[in-house]
């Protein structure tokens, strides 16, 4: 019989890619979904008949206990989180409750149900832990310097995972994942915001896009590559923590230029600071404006990861480069009217 996996955050970007991967490997997949008055399972549309969904929330310990007791999973992938860094500044307490304490609720339930020797646990940790570090590239030994409520909550979770591994012997891994994107990326993250906008412009819609810090640098990879790394961590002989990253970093400014290149528009930048604009170099039309609303109270300036350990110990390799990722995202946004089909194709390719 195949293994049983419980995926929290199954309705999110990574949840959809991971569910597809696990199904392709013969797993019985269970997913935690939040009760909602609107449909939240859009990303899973191709797989709904193959996944068992359970209502729950990481802020509710009772439901977690009942679920683990009933499902008795072999592997738990904890992907659920309030995952938006900027929003975490306005929802610090909520973010701490879900992204931090939510992980402790899961770990404590595993312990109290005597599942320590049965279950393997993956925690969606993050490169945001490196925060204000001056060291680049960042690897598993780089000191953490979190600078947002999101990163602080994820750091607490990171250490709880290590504690349950060291103290109780739980097979538990932190995947310290750098930014990863896809056509299924949430619309309020910068890559998707830009690729959706480029698609709108290609369709002839006249408008401008407001962005924040164009100089921030991120190590952007593809979610499909990264969920494979999550699975590999739980198949290793020993539990450990791993960085997954592409090793390349680009500015938000370069992201904009790359997305517009896909629709044959080149961008000229004129002005400075809040008055800077990105204009269509052929027509002079203003496409990008800067808004202080999109700057964060504290910014992570530069992320670039070194995933040598994952390459050596897990045999993990990325398949996508940045340009291919952005091309796929723009093309998917151009064909949004066929989204479910696109999604199915993309997910089946995992
Ligand atoms: P995402 O698209 O924002 O998905 C987050 C998921 O968590 C959604 O399914 C969401 O449910 C669920 N969720 C939110 N609050 C919850 C709660 N209180 N209880 C239960 N579920 C809740 O995020 P993602 O990009 O797939 O990322 C997956 C995980 O990896 C997150 O933990 C994120 O912090 C972490 N991470 C992401 C990246 C990245 O670049 N993508 C990098 C490093 C780490 P709804 O659909 O109902 O909102
Ligand atoms: O796309 P972002 O919102 O992603 P961010 O903050 O790097 O967080 C993502 O990656 C983390 C891993 O490092 C995850 F843990 C986290 O869950 C999430 O998936 O912003 C990327 C950069 C930032 O520097 C931001 O200031 O883009 C800059 N940016 C500039 N203008 C913008 C915008 N970000 C957003 N969301 N919207 C803008 O208009």
C-alpha cells in the first residue's frame, strides 16, 4: 500500500504542486483546507477527486489532534502559513499564531499521540530567516537576522522543529527555501503581479502598475523544482535542514524588464526614487510607477542561496532558470481564460 501524506496549505501554490507530485508517486494525499465561504481549491481543480480534504486551521489545536489521530499519516508537509511578508507587519499577532505557534501545535500533537516514531515532518522554513545578513550567498550555517513578524515567527518554528528532532528523535526537516514562483503564485507577490500586468498590457489594456522597491534582489526559482526538494528531504536516511535555491539573484527591476521582454516591450527608466517611472521605450507610455505603499517597514535587500548541501546529500537539482520561469508565467497569464487546462498541464508535468 502507498504511503499517506497530510499536506497543510494544500490550497496554496506549493500545496498544489506538492499534491500533484505525491499523487504521481502513489501516495494517499490528505489536505487541510480552511473553511471559507468562497472557493479556495481552484489550484487543485485537476485533482479534487483524488485528494481527501479536511476542514481545519493551524490556529485550532483540537482539529489538528483529531485529524492526525484519524489519518495516521506517514509524512506531514506543513506548508500552511500567512505567507506574505508585507502583510505580516500589519498582522503580526495572527502571523505569529499561525506561522509560529501553529507549528508547535502540530509537533505537540505528534508527540502526544505517540506518532514520533511513525511520522516524518517537513516544515516550510524560509530564506527570510537570513533577513538583514551581510553574508552572501547564504547557506545552512549563515547566521539568521530576521526582520519581519513573518520571519520572526518562522524562526521560532525553525527552532521548534530542531528541538523536536534533537530532544524526541522526530524525523523533522526544515526546508530553508528561497523564493519560488509559478503560474500558480498568489497575485500579491511581486513576480505574479508583474507577469499578470505584462499580460494585461499585451491584451491592449492601458494602465500602470504601482510597485515598491525596485532594487531588492531575490533568488527566484520554480515551485515545481522546490516541492521535489521537499519530498527528497523526507526520503533521506537522516533528518536534517536544507537550503533550496537557484544560486542566482536578480533585482525587481530586472524582473520587470524580463517580463516585458516576453511581449516585445523594452522598458526605459526615467526619474529617481518615488518619481521614477518605467516607460515603453518605443511609445513613451508610462507602465510602471513607484508607490510608497509597497515599501515595507523593513526590507530584506539581498537573498542568494547556496544549495550545495541539498545537491550533494539529496541529489537535488533545479531544472528551471529565471528567464524560463518568467516566460512560463507570462504565457500562463496571457492564456488565463484557459487556466484550468494550463494548470492541469503544468501540474501533470511535475
Ligand atoms: P501560499 O500560496 O500563500 O499558501 C499558503 C497556504 O496556507 C494556503 O493554502 C492557505 O490557505 C494556508 N493557510 C493560511 N493560513 C492558514 C491557517 N491559519 N490554517 C491553515 N492553513 C492556512 O504559500 P506558498 O507560496 O505555497 O508557500 C508555502 C509555504 O512555504 C508557506 O509556509 C510559506 O511561508 C513557505 N515559503 C514559501 C516560499 C515561496 O517563495 N513560495 C519560500 C519560502 C517559504 P488559503 O488558500 O485558505 O488561504
Ligand atoms: O514577492 P514578494 O512579496 O516576496 P518576499 O517578500 O520575498 O516573500 C516571499 O518569499 C519568501 C522567501 O524568501 C517567503 F518566505 C515568503 O513566504 C514569500 O513567498 O517580494 C519580493 C521583493 C521584496 O523585496 C519586495 O519589497 O519584491 C519587492 N517588491 C517591490 N514592489 C514588491 C513590490 N513586493 C510585492 N509583494 N509587491 C510590490 O509591489
